[in-house]
């Protein structure tokens, strides 16, 4: 298939129209799926018990009757799975990655994401924890030492019980956003959710802008990177539908890495620091940003100088923020809060708890064994970060021209950073579906090859979509959660099995040596 560059400027618009028509079905299918998720959220999305919506007829029928809950669950699951299929199909329908496909991909993003903004929070009630933490700030309580249970009537806010006693693991910028959301909403839960939705949307917009740009710097096709990293349904579900602050965190760090890569290091470090001030996990990016600042020809002296300047600038800004809010670096002590839980598909979490269980069955110290294994995983991941930062190549990359050498160096630095984040995620006791999105974006901007690498992304996307659908559904206690979750599992497993084995259009994507089928799009004369 000829690309617009080959067709010439006069044919490029025509080619773009052909691509738009070919992709229309996939885009509309994803839009319908997104609308179905919004409808399903009425019955199984998360609501605070103090919400006035619970007492309206529509929500009463959808949330208090078994039939209503099951119908909403079916719509939610089918909607998310249609979105997954649409994401797979749009690549096939476009038929190639070139500038003509860019408007089509952007249209898909808006049509798939915008309906989710109007859903109730799905698959997570972290947004309600944000409201509680904002109230802690508003009442002058330290969220780094107080859980939400320090508030009166905290249970009516709707947070997960994990957060009722746990300290806040977020940075000062996010605390201010939480406090502002509570202030502008007068503590009305539905209104307080709006700023978090807008923050999540801002993060997705940052990713839509800077993922293609960062990919292009490394010789990676920007349109393909947009599809793979930004349009991915796991990203849209967890960032837009769930309203996680990871969206803004990731958008800021990717923007910061872009500016660090184009030799605007101070702006890059400011943006990365803003990301750290959302969720401190992006501290991992700092040593790699320092390497980008140092450049490919830097010796150890310049590297140390750039590392020191990077750390000093970032920590200085965070110290200033801590001075303003009076909480200092309190977030450092709360970094282990997410580690208080574990997931069965996290290798370290599973190993640690199985080992602890076995030791406990024989009368041994089961809990200490679990703690030791989890601590060992954390220690190994920290060592991996240091090794990857120190071992990143500098001079002697062997590229023929300085510009090419710098580009290859930057790509190598960010690839090593992606592996550093991967080490932290894989060696953690808990892996949340949105953690996959971090890794997807970081690996996407440095290149995910067709074949085994791309198929891995397909399988992981399907798996974490299924995990989201079956993990956290809001169901009243008198309705059997086992039945509702069983319906979600049955639909999810059946639909994904259909995509992988029986769907004539998509099953080829999951087979070795087949790749994405490309339509032969011919511009009309």
C-alpha cells in the first residue's frame, strides 16, 4: 500500500478520506462500547453512600434489584470488550501508519474517551479516596499520618476500606488538587469528581501530544505509537473511566522526558517534578533525565554534575512545596502504602504469600517470611534502577553522525528507564491494571516491534481488561456478588476467547508470524 509520502501531496487528502471511511466502523463500534460502559456504570459504578443519586428512581432500579445489576454488568462488560475489539480492528482498517491516519486516530480517541467522562467511577473507588484526602487537607489534618477514618462520617464518602487507615501516598501537587476539588464542590461527591475527571483528561491529552513526538525522536512511527500507547483500552478504562491520578502523572513525566530529550532540560525536570508531586513513583525517571541532560558524549564528571543538578532542582521544588503546605517530605514515609495489599497475578506477591502460608501451616513464622520476600523484591528493583542508570551507554555508541548518535543515545536511555519501571512493577507485591499502562507507554516511545512483542501487548491488554471487569464492581450486600462477578467473568472470558480463536478478523493478531492484516486501500481517481 502506498503511503502519502509516495503518493504525493495532491493524493494525500484523498488517501486520508479513504482511511477515514475504512476506519469508521471500528470507531463507531468503540463509541457504542463506551456508551454501553456509561450505561452499565449506573448499576455497578461506584457511588458514595451519601450521594443523592442513590435515591433517584433510575439508580434505585439499576442498583437495588438483581435484574438491574445483572443487566448493567452485561452492558458494562460488553461495552469494554467492544472497545477492545475496536482497538484491534482500527489498526487493521487503517491499513498503514502514516500522517493520513493521524486525524482518524484522534477522532477515535475523542469518540471513545468523551462518553466515559460522564460515567460513574468504574473498577476503582480511588476517586472517593481523593475526596476524603482532600477533606483531610481542608480540615488541617496531615494526610501523611492520618487515614480517612480521622474524618467524621468518613464511610459515607465511599472510599475503599484500604484507605480508611492508610496514609496518603501522593505528592503535594495532588493534595492541592484534592483540596481544591473538595472546596469548589462544597463536599458534594458528584461535583468533587469533576476536577479529578478533568485532571485525568488533561493527562490523556498530554499523552496524545507527547507520545507521538517522543516516538518520532527515536525513529519510531508516531501514528503507530499513538494507537498502541494512547488509544489502548486499558489506558482509557483506567485513566478516564476510573479517573486515576496516574493519568496526569504519566502525561507530565512523558512531556518532561520529551523536553529533556530535545535539550530543554530545565523545563523537562520541572514537568517530571510536577509528575513526582502527583505520585512519587516517577522519581525513577530523574536519573535518566539527568543522563539525557548530560548527552551522549558526556564523561563521568559531566554525568555526575547533571545528576546532581537534576536531583537538586527537583528536590528543591518539592521542598518548597512541602514548606508551603506545611507537610514537608511526609510523602516519603507513605510510599509503601500500596504495598499493604497483594495480587494473585503479581509474581512476588504470589510467591511471598504462598511461602508464608506454607511456613505458617507447619507452625513457622509465616508473616515474617512473606515480609522478607516482599522486601527482597523491593530491594532487587532498587538495585535494578541503579544498575540501569549507571550502565546506560555514553560515548562510543558507534553512530556515524553526532545527531544520529544523540538520538540513539536518548532512545537507549529511555529504554533503560522503561526496564527500570518494569523491574519495580514486576517485583512489587501488587500489580494494578494501570501499572501496565506505565510500561506500555515507556516501551512504546522506544519501539515495540511486530511479532512476539506486539502479540504480548495484545495478550496483556486482553488480560488486564478482563481483570478490570471482574475486580471491583459496586454491588449492594444483599445482591450476591459471586453471581455478578461470575457473569462478568463468563462474558469476559468468552468474548476474549472469541477474539483470540474464532473472530475471523482478530484471531490472526494473536497468531505467530501473521501480524496485522492490512487492507489494500486505493485512492479513488
